[in-house]
């Protein structure tokens, strides 16, 4: 989740906590007896405990302060303002946010019940206290709890997309490693045997030793050529297949994808396919995109591929992927440009037609 939503959510939580203390503060200030000062002390203890609980994660401090506020705050203020019911509602609402498991809901229900008990002993009206506590607690859960839950779901979804992208890269590396192993394993074994045999025959049969050495050299050259062919095949990516693969991956990640393409052949198609693969990785790993548009057009002797997506929260910084893409395209006479504005990210790749 981006920093702005986190800040807004944190600000909402703080504002709800302050709002829960407004009515108790007004009620305590209207108290004419010495209980006013005990009430003010209780509210100050609650405020400090809340700050400590958020900063250090010491939930027990807030629980202790809440319980300690009952004899300090509950007797203060007019009965019609139900002074401590608002604090009980705050406890009921914040318990699901600060605790885990089934204990969060038991604490919330317990806070409402406790508010009723306090109301019974203070004003003999437990129903009003419980209704206020329940209403305040549900309001806090609706305004802060549900957004927090949705924010956590978004973070988990984004982590899943990043893990899926990393897994795809790892699988591709393993596939290439297997291909290279299959190509070189047998050849290198034979070359080692030929070289060993040539060394043994150097003194007893120079002619055959030279023949074995020549055969080892031929096998080495052949293996090198096969590796080059494998690397070329690894890099030669089919552009239409890559377009469909990108569309499928983005749609599986919940991102709407629209594609407009033109026929492209040869080395330019390979370069665009590799650039498209990198662009797709950027969309999955570095954005919270909901849509992505891929446009290929041929104009003025050039082929332009433009990839645009929303959800680009952070300012653009050229990474290794785009830098490597620029260097690779420069050799082929192409170029790369990127633009970040209004939350949208646009990557444009240009190659000669």
C-alpha cells in the first residue's frame, strides 16, 4: 500500500480516538465538584496510554488505563451525557483493530458489557450506556476497521503478484539452465576424455594424439556453436505470443488489458517482445494497476510500442530493467522513453521499421 493511503488511514484512527474523548471531556468540565480533576486526570492517562500503545505496541498499557479511568471518569459529569459509555465504545471499537484472533471480538463484546455495568452502578441505566458503547464501537469498526481490512487484502494481493512474477522469472532461468546443461553435459564429458587420451598418447603415438586433440577442439567448437544457438533461441521471443501471454498474465492478476498491434517481423519483433516482457514485469511489481493499454503503431518509418498503466504511485526512477532495455535497443537503432504523470506510467519503445 502506498504512503498516502497509510497516512489517511492512520489519521482517521487518530481522529476517531479524539472524537471518542470529546463528550467525556465536555461532561467532565461540567462537573462542579472535585471529581472534575479526577476526571481530567483519567482522560489524560487515557490519551498518554493510547500514544504509548501505538508507538511501542504495548496494548496492556491502554487496557490498564481504560480500566483505571472507570473510578476517575465515570462518576464525573451529568448523568444524561453518559460519560464513560463513550470510552467503553472506544474500547469496543479499537479492540478489533489492535488485537488478533477471536480475542478481538471477545474484548469488543466485553467492553460493551463493561459499559453497561458501569452505567448501572453510576446512573442505574445500563441500557443507555450499552447502546452508546455499541454504536460508538460499530462506527469505529466501520470507519477504520473495514478500510484496514481492505488495505491488508490489497497488500496481500500485490505481494502475490510480485511473487508470481518472481516465480515466472525463476522458472525461465531454470529452463534455460536445464537447456544449457543438456547441451554441454555430454559434450564436455567427451571433450575431457579426448583431451585425457591425447595426453596419454603424446609420447607413444603422436599421430593419434594429434587426431584426438583435433577431435576435442572440433567438439569444443561445436558445443560453443550450440550454446550460441540456444542463447539466440532463448532471446528470440515471438511478439504475438508474448502479447497474448502478457494479456493473460495481467488479466489473471485482475488488470484489464487492451492491445492494439500491427504485424512486426524479424529482429525488431524480438526486441519489442523483450521490451514488452520487461514492461509487464514493471506493471506487476511496481504498481497497483487496474488497467493497462498496449499500442503498437507504425509511423514515419518507425514502430512505436506504448505501454500505459495506472496505479504508478512512486516517482519514476530508471531501474536496471529499463536501463538494460535502453542499451539493448540502442544497438538495434531503437530508443526507450518513460513518463510518469497523474498516477499513470507510460513506457514507449521505438524501433526502426
